[in-house]
C-alpha cells in the first residue's frame, strides 16, 4: 500500500517538474537534464529524508528543489517569485 502511494506521489512530482522545466528558458542547460536532476532530488527526499515532509506539501519540496538547482547553476532568469507564478498557472 505504501509503495503504491509513493509511486503515485512520485508520478505527480515527475509531471509537475516536467511542466516547470517547459515553462522556463533554461538555456544554456538542457531542460531534460534539469528535469532529471530535480526529479532525482525529490525522489531522494521521498525515500531517504521523509522528515522533510512533516508539515510540508510535496509541492514545496518540488519548488525548493527546482529553485535550488537553478540557483546552483546560476540561472539568473529563474527567481523563486517567478517559479511560484508559473506554478500557479499549472493545470491541476
């Protein structure tokens, strides 16, 4: 039962990260690489750092992972405010 739940959570994360990557110009980075790395970060948090999810939603982990990756790679065009704005436009 837990495995099925986590599989569904990670599928949702995969879709949402993909949508975020399509919403931004991530040049000079490859959007598929960004997608893969951000998803790996979320997946790692789900399996190995479950305490991060106490009183937090999966969306907060996704947004933080995406922002952290973009910040580490010095993508000035991606701000946290812009990530939130794009995330709100995402279809539910």
